[in-house]
C-alpha cells in the first residue's frame, strides 16, 4: 500500500485515479508494460514504480471482489495507518463504484461448459421416403449455437449443432424439461 | 387398333389375364404387370410361378407360412429366426429348404411393395388374385395384411432417414458456490448433455444454460410441440 501513497499524491486529477483503478483491474494488467509506461507518464514516476502501483491496485481490487467487501469501513481498514486520508476515501469510493460491474464480469467469465448462445427451431413435414412413397410425418429440427468460453472472451469459437427430433422424442424431452422446471420452482420456493 | 377397346375391357375386368395375353400376343407375365398395384416392374417368370405354387399348400400350411412371413416383417432384424423357421417348416412338410426360401423371397415382394404404395386390404387381395393365387388364400393373406398394417407402416416410417437424431438427453442443475474470483456466489446453472446419432456412432454435446435461457428454451420447445400437434 505504501507505494500507492506517494505515487497517487502526484496524480493530476481524481479522474486519473479513477481511470487507473479501472485499468489495473483486468487480469493482464500487472504484466502490461504499455499500461506501466502510460501510468508513469501520467503520474510522472518511473516505469518500475508505475508497475508496482498497478500491481498494488490490482491486488486491492481483487481482494475486495473476492471477499465481497461492500461497506467502506471494511475497505478503509485495509490501508496502512499512515495513508493519506482523502486519497484513502477516494480510492475506496472508486472501488465500491466499480464492484458491481467487476462482479458481473467475473461471473460471466467464470469457467463453465460451453454456453448456449442462440437457439432456433423448425417443424418440417416428411411427405415421402424410399420405404414409404406417401406419408405425412411431422418432424422437428432444432439448431443451437454454443460458445466455448474456454477461448478468449468475445472471440469464443462458436460451434453449431442441428438436431432432429421425432414427435415422441420431443414429448419425452418436454417431459424432462417440465421436471426441471418443477424442481426449480421447489428450490425457489424454499 | 384394339388398344382403346382392350383398355376399357381391362378396366371393367371382362377379360381374364390369359385372354388379354392371347389377344395382344404378349406373355402372361407382361399381362399381369399391366394390372398389378404393388409394383410397376415386370415380375420375372420365376416370381409369378412362385406365387402360383402357393396354391399347392393346404390351408394349415399356408396359414403357418403366412405367420412366419408376418413375424419376419414385424421384426425385420430377426433374419436368422426367419430362415430357421423356414427350415423347420420344410422339414416338417417334407420339402427342401432351398426352393422354399426362394418362394418366400418372391412372396416378400408383395408386402414390401404394398407398404410402399399404402395399399388397402382389397387391393392386396386383387393383386394376389391377379397373380393366380386361390380365393381363400388371397382372402387370408389380405386379412393378415390389414391386421398388421398399422404396425408395419409405423415401422416403415421409423426407418425413414433422420439426420442427427437426438437419442438421449441428460441434465443436471446446480449452484455455483464460489470461484477463484469471487469467494461466495449463488448462481444457478443448468447443464445439458445431448446424445446425437451421427451415422453409426453417437456424439455427445455438452452445454450450459442460465435460468432465463432455460425458460426460453422450454417455451420454444412447447411452441414447437404445439406446431407439431397441429399436423397430427
């Protein structure tokens, strides 16, 4: 926390501090030389000092997020006693402001199975085949797009699955989905 | 020439097959082909003869043969059982298995073609009579046909091509308790595993849905089902 004290005092404005807090949150931030250099320029410190500052801010923001600290008092105690008071309050305020956004980001980035992105369906009517020359059998085609979230966010590999269901299969599937819905409402009711 | 007159006579069944054949100087099998409903192809002589040979069986033998045939049609995978039952029949009735198998192969053409063309009991009986099978045997066979028709047609429809058929669906839902970023979380998720038939093998597709996505999925599937119900 000590590095933060001296360097932050040299910050040109509150907005600069705010921007710095936001920039130091992403997981790649402590390693980014580009960020370190631009911070060094803004605060008129050396690149190494800037890097330490970024790392400190990163650790602080992630600590707050992990333990879900929502009250200012909980965050204020993290700072050392000799820390500049108004700077302490400013940083705390900024961290709390950003917490909900960061929390949602962390939730959506967590590891999981491929996410369903899009889904559509179509009902066709089979009118003939090689074994029966005249028939009228409905069939359902469901197309799902899934994004593999293990790849980089946004550039996730979108793979596509098309599935054909007969009437019986669709009925059975709806049965299963209905049971899921019932279980969910039981859990929600508790 | 005589075509128009012949066509109208054929239509009103005034001529028998033999009369048609002699009048227009064509072979009997060709004359038969003109009138068969279960196939448009010319039946080879051997097949026509096989059908006529059915008349040599007595009532009980014909009934057993019909039963063996329909058992096979209802369970087409049981080819071994079918051949075994034929050999048994051949042994019990003092005939050789080879010709009997060929006879049954010819006989199978009729139900296969009738299924394809969705023929009725009467149409099947007509075709058997055209082929020279006796009245009571034609009657019995066509009755058995109409008895088993619903199951047979469902089987045929079931054999129709399906692309990426959904074979099984497994699901589980749970709650995320914590992650490396957030110590305490309380997110509900639903995981689906779809088993899809691709050719001869199956493929598993895994995916995760949030609750709103799940409800949307359920809603869409209900709409699809409503749409399918309209058509059946």
